C-alpha cells in the first residue's frame, strides 16, 4: 500500500509517548477571509490519481523533451535538440553534458536504432541520476520529530507546512506548529487561524523573536508528547547574510530546546526559480546542513529539469514535490514516477 511517510518502528525499550489531542492555544485574531494562500480544508471528493496530476503538472517540462523523439532519426541533430531541451528545462550544463555523454555511449554499446529505444535509454539514465535524491520521510524516530522549514519568500513554506500537517494527521500523527515567520504579523495570524480551523496547535508570540517562538514550541511539543513539531520561518535570500545568521540562530536554539533537534532542516524551493534554485540549495545547505528539500510549483514551470542539476551538483534528498495548491498535490518524490511523467 502506498504510504506518505515511512514510520520507524518504536524500539521496545522506548516508553510510549503520550499523545494529547492538539488544541488551539489562542483565540482567532482575524477573519477567515485573510487566508488566501492557505489550503482548502476539505480535500475534493473527485481525486485525480497522483500519476495523472504529476503528468499534468510536469506537462510544460515534458512536452519540450518528449516531442524530440517523435519520428526522429538518431543523428547529431537529435542530440543537439536534446541538449537544448535539457538546458531549457534548467538541468544545467553539468547534468546535460553528463546525460548526453552517457546516452551516446549507450546508443553505441547497445546499438540502438530507433527513437523510442533512445528515449527509453534516456529515461533509464534519468532515473539512475535522480534516484539518489529519493528518500522516504521518516516519522517516529524521535518524539517529537522537530522540523525547521526555510526558504526564500513565496517559495511555499507555509502552505507546505499546512499540507504536511494535514497528511501527518491523516497518518495518526499529532502536530504542533511554530509561527516562526515573525517578520509579518499577518503571517503569524494566517498560520494561527489555519491551525484553529484544522485543530492543530500553533505556538506564536507577539514579541516576534523567531528563536524564542521555536524554543517554546519544542518545549511544548516535548511536554505534550506530540509526534511532530514544525517550525515555520520568514522568507529570506541567501544573500541577506544577517538573516541567514538569524536562521542559524533559530536552528541552534531549537537544539537547546531538544538535543539533536531539529531532526529535519528543510529548504522549500519554488520550481520556477531556475538555476537560482541551485544557488539557494548550496547557500542554505552551507548555512544549515539541510536534510531535505521540498520543490513546489512544478505545475507552473517548464524548468522541472532542475532536479537533475541538484542531483549532479548538490544532491540533497528531495522529500516532497508539489504540483498544485491542493493538499493531495504535495507528494513524496519518487524518481521513477517523476521520469515517467516527464518522458512517459
Ligand atoms: N501552483 C502552485 N502553487 C503553490 C504550490 N505550493 C505553494 N503554492 C502557492 O505559492 C504561494 C506562496 O506560498 P506560501 O506558502 O505563502 O509561501 P512562503 O512565503 O514560502 O510561506 C501560495 O499562493 C501557495 O498557494 C504548488 O505546488 N503549486
Ligand atoms: Mg510563509
């Protein structure tokens, strides 16, 4: 059966953590109308299968690649066009060169004669390139599992937290959120209202110190024995060095609240960002030692090749990918599925 999260079996000697029903901790400060960018609360009754949504989401990237193989002859023109298409998809020079060289070798060795066989060979090479990025997200190893979520403004951090929280609830996990985006009061209120509607506790502070809010959330999560604490953070660019320092401080202070925490430090990337996504991965990874990525908005982009660039240059695991705004549009990254949607 398909499972969204991999649950680590609890060691027999570990005491069972008490799970408390999450409860909102503060009254609703604003009306629901101020929630344009959070999630629909109900999942739509009509569910498209994940594969068809992934295909639809990636169609802008895939049509540029797949079209090359339709009735094509295997010659230098095909390789040139493929090179251009891979670069256009933001696979980057390194991954593009690597894939083309490997493909040419394979065509020669296996004496491939028709375009369909070459396409199948490319699929295989892409799966091999992307599989190291695939890693199931583990729950249950720590109580709580503490996650810190970082990224630039508008990447999809808060909506990703909302979607993950709902998925986790579905899997029987209790969740607590920290409104660590203290930069804007609206961001804090947005998360709190959403938490109340979804019966998920949100720790928030009017004082606006993200490290303090995160520390409180971890303490509270430990005391209540919740399964997962997710810390939202304000968006920032890697070039804003003082804000990157602030983020490092939040991470350090979380570690003071619970040894070994945060267990997961995630970077959320907007799939439309192009090659700058790679710069973001490098900078946030250098600053925070990322444990994983979430790549959102692959539905709006022709740049889905950026995963190949990440795989070659800074292979941080991609836990989840997003192909839309609904809860079910965020799913675990599976290399074979992704490549099938691109070149199927
Ligand atoms: N099309 C699309 N929109 C998304 C996706 N993920 C997030 N968004 C939208 O991106 C916008 C910014 O998201 P938000 O979570 O507020 O970004 P944050 O600033 O990083 O917290 C919102 O309107 C989200 O609905 C996705 O996978 N696809
Ligand atoms: Mg946000």
